[in-house]
């Protein structure tokens, strides 16, 4: 939750009204303005947390942060791209499963963290190249990508 703030409604943000990382675009039936921290945590746990069996808490926390910001599928896809860079033979599909978990747990924690940061940075830069109106978010996103 350290990277998620209070209520915001920046017209350039594709998520629209957002609070604690929960956006109206992703959760149109949630009263975002009145969402409590406990409510947001419950949504995040139900929707994004899949990492109980990850050996490294640092990696699991980074993955959760990525999932809240990018979506679970994209976070897993970026993880899979990073694992391929480390020699894994899995095919990136954005699905969290036993093969991804085994590849992750069989890799060096520091190597995985480095790859996650690199893949996340690359994603943000490519996104802004495609959608220049999002440039205003790039500095914050890159800072987030480098946090562990």
C-alpha cells in the first residue's frame, strides 16, 4: 500500500477515479470515493494476491505491487519474460501456475528482482511511447518500478 495513495481523479489516468490502488475502471460497482483502506485491502487480497507459495517475500511483495498497478495478468507476464531472460523454458502467457512458480522459486531472488524492475521499466516506457498523454505519470512509474 506504500505506493497507493488516497482519492485521485486525474482525467489523464485511464483508471479514472482511484483510491488505494482500486480504480473505477476496474471496479465500476465499488464506491471509490467512500472506499476504506480495509475495503481496498480486501479487494487487493481477493483479486491480486496469488503469491503464498513464493519462497521470497521480497519477490512476492514486488509482484503484488506490480499486479495492483498493472493488473495480475500483466504482472505475471512480465515476471515470465524476466524468468525467460534467466533461462526458464516457460512460455509467457500471463497465467499464474505451477510452472511459473517452480521457475520463480528455482531462480535467484536478486536476479528475479532485477528482471522484474527491468521488465516493469520497459513496460512503462513502451506504454508512454504509444500513449504520450501518459508521460506525466512516467517519472512516478519508473520510481515505482525501481522500488523493492
